[in-house]
C-alpha cells in the first residue's frame, strides 16, 4: 500500500487547500483501506502531495488522531491506527445505544420549534437523497442527528453523543457513498421523525438503534 499514492496535481488539490479538507481526504483513504495499519503519515511527503505548508498538514494529522484513525508514537511520528472490524463494531454499538437514549429523551423533551426544524430538515434531505448529493446529504445528516442530541436538553449527554459521533464521522460518511444507502438512510429517518413528532419515546429509541445498526452493517460489508 505504501507508495501507491501519487502527488495530486491539477484542479483537484489547490495549493490553498484547508487542513479540514486534507483531513477528510486522508480519512476517506484510511477507511477505504488505502493505507495500511502502522503506515507512517509523513509530513514532508504530505506537504508535497497537497502542495501546502506543514501547518495545515499538522492540523489535519491532529484531526486524524482525535478521530482515532491515527496514533502519535514516540520516535515514529503519526501512524495509521489499526481500525479493525471489531473496533468499528464496538464504536457503532456504543453509538447506537447513546443515540437510542437521545431519541427517548428527545421524544419527551423536544420543543415545538425543534420539531418543526427537524421536519423541515428531513424534507430537504429527501431531495438530496433523490439527487444522490452525497456531500450535502452527509452534512445535513450530521445536522439531523445533532438536532436530536440537543433536543435531549441534557448537556452532558449531548457532549458524549457528539464526541463519539466525531470519531465515527468518517465511517458514517463512507457508508453514505451509494445512492441506495442514502435512500435507505432517509427511509430510516422517516421512522425516527414520525416517532419524535408523535412523542413516542420507545419507538424513537428503537428507530435510532436500528438506524445505527443499519449503518454499521453497510460499513462492515464494505470493509470485507
């Protein structure tokens, strides 16, 4: 795997590329298996590849470490973490239970304004799913789930949910890369929204747990 990637040229990677965009590119490559576990993410090589200074590269590597996709080792620098199927299963299992709890609380505590905002966002996401606009759908998907977290009216639970969601973000984006999966995701959201609008805690809890396990299956299938 090492050495398989060539420096990017042309319009794909402008010299002003932001560190977040670099991190997203590297995240996608790690999740897709383009980097081997233990492979060094060399700053100098990455600066040449992306045509930027070391500062945005260091910031991007910091993001990768924060999301547990890379590790900082003494005398070695930043290396790709061993993201096994078992580890991914564990993260999705934890996220499923946390989101299920958020759904239960949100169904009971969500304000009228939050319910309206969720329904409107869900409606807008239907068009994104139909058009296959993966990046826009992924951004709206994050907003969708964060709205539910906030509706728990519990700051500690919201912070916990957002922390784990940040670690899972590359995998959740990865599993939305196909139009059929986006359509299934939107259909699963429909069940979640209806349960929340009906103020049904048990249905909301079950719908969110099923939604996360469905995403996990998609990721694990792609990892084989």
